[in-house]
């Protein structure tokens, strides 16, 4: 499996090189200003007869069927960091190179060993590093990013629809219809098939199932989402049909211009033929009545002039009549197209306004319901909050009362301890005073005894 993937990748790289080389040739440079080829490609006589064009057409059909690559390429990028040891080795190598440069620089030796005033500081100029993406030996290819175009219609789908349209057209012709009526009916059938295709796929205009009618949907959000999705699909279909209608109007105007151009050329050709025919008739009459020309020259000349004037007048009247008919028909077609376009725009505007009003009403109803539910939830939350606040206040009061009682007990106990300590201190001081008084009395007695003894 890996060998197969490598082989496919190698072939893809080789093809990419070949395509890039071909894309950069002078031939492709000349073709850049022309319109690109898009699908479908009509089979012309050149494609069917020329083998090179036929091979290119077969390659186009192959690429039209396969618009995805057969492999996936994953790239892992790693940002390598320098280690401390590697950085040290780089610094040592740079130091060695600088030492070798200074050791072999004669101008540096003269400046260092000679006069210091003659030394001039070198001027360095920084240059931006140039990143070389390819070596000189490699082929310089400017890679371009290929993007596969969206194949909205392919040859198989076009050929099958062409066969169906041709068969319907022939059947309607065989039934006795005129080509115009047959073409209109065939195109209407084709459009009905296309409309039925997206209507059945997206189910935007399908009849409601009887089974779902028995089930009552109580979820307005889901109903609104389904209706909004179908509204978006209907808008998309309308936008696509508007673009197709505009293209059809442009095509009709284009062929109106072509018809007017060819009508003018046709009138000029008729006028030239009429003048040439009149000249030929005049020459024939001159040859035929050459002998009698002297006698009837003036009369015949006047008759011929009158005939020529009459013919010219008839031609001019016919030309003016054709121009008037063409202008009237063109004005009629333009007025009908404008009326149809205005009616279609008005219908689409009313439909969009009705859909928007319906959607706004549903949205308003949903918002009212959501606001009521939100108000109910907020009311419940407020009541729960009040209960919790009351509980917290009760607990806080109990805790504060217990804390105050505890502090009172502690203060009372502290006061009792202070009283006990004060009584102990007072008793100790009293005891000390008594001992001091006893000692003082003993001392006075001793002094008195000594005095008495001395007197004796």
C-alpha cells in the first residue's frame, strides 16, 4: 500500500512539473487574455474529425468525472532549537575564525604596532540575508495552485436531457403541432421536471401526509425552524430563477439586435437587386427598340422614368412598412416583457412581505411566550431568594447571639481573674508591709537597747 501511494505521489509530482512547464510556455501566455473553457463542451466537426482535438475532448470528459484527488499529503514541520553545547561550539568556531582573520590582516598589524592616530575605524554595512529557495542546477518552476471548477453540469447529463427534449419535440410535431407550439410544450415539460426535482427533494411544496395531520405539533420553535428553512429554500429557488430569467431576457435582446442588423442588410440587398434589375431592363429595352429609339425616345424615356420612380416608391413604402412593423413588434415585445417583469416583481414582493409578516408574527408569539416563561421563572427565583435571605438572616442572628454570649462569658471570666489577681497582689503587699514594719520595730528596739547599754 505504501509503494502504491509513493508511486501515485511521484506520478502526481511529475504531472505537476509538466503542467507548470506547459503553463509557462509562450502559447499559454498568449491564451491568458481569452476566456477559459467551461463545461459542457459541444461536439463540433473539428473535435470529431481531428484526432488531437478528440483526445483532448476525451481527457476533458475523464477529468469531468473525477474532480477529487486520490491521495492525501500530510506534512509535519519541526522547529529545531539549538542546544547549549551546540551554541558553545558555534561560538568557539566563530572566535577561531576572528582570530585567524586578525592574525593574517596586515593593515591591523600596522595600526596596532604603528601610530595610533593613523588608525581609522572600519565602516561596516549590514546586508539583509537572501533566502535561496532553489539551487542554480534546479529547474526554476513557478508552481501554481490548481483548483477544480465546479462541474454543475456534465456531458452525460446534457446529452440525456438533449435526447429527452428532442424526443418530446418530435412527438409533439408528429401529433400535428406547429414547431413553435411544440417547442413551448417541450420546454414547459422540461421545466416541470426540474421544478418537481427540487420540490420533491426539499419537500417545499408537497402535500401534507395524513398521518402527520393526526399529530398535533406543540413545539412552535421547531415549526418556526422548519418554516424558516423552507422559506430560505424558496428564496434561493426564486433568486436562481430570477438570474435565469435575466439571462433569457438578455438572450432575447441579443437576437433582436441580430434580427435588426440582418433586416437592414436584407433591405440594402433588395434595393441593390432592384436597381440592378432596373438597369438590366433598361438595357434590354434599348437593344430591343434601338431602331425606333429616335421616334419614341422621349416617350419611352419618360415611361421608364415613371416606372423606375414607381418601383422606387414601392420599395421605399415596403421598407418603411417593414420598419414600422418591426418597431411596433419590438415595442410590443418590450412592453409585454416589462409588464411580465413588473408583475413578477410585484408578486414576489407581496409574497416576501406576506412571508416576512407571517414570520414576524410567529417570532412575536414565540417571544411573548418566552417572556412569560422568563417572568414566571424570575418570580419563582425571587420568592426562593427571599426565603433563602430570611433563612440566612435567622442563622446569622443566632450566630451573632451565640457569639455575643460567648464574648460576655469570656469578659466576665476575665474580670473575675483580674479581681483574684488584684486581691493576691494586695495581700502580698500587705504581708510585705507587715514584715517591713516588724523589721523596723526590731531595728528600733535594737537601737534603743544599744543606746541604753551605752549610757549605762
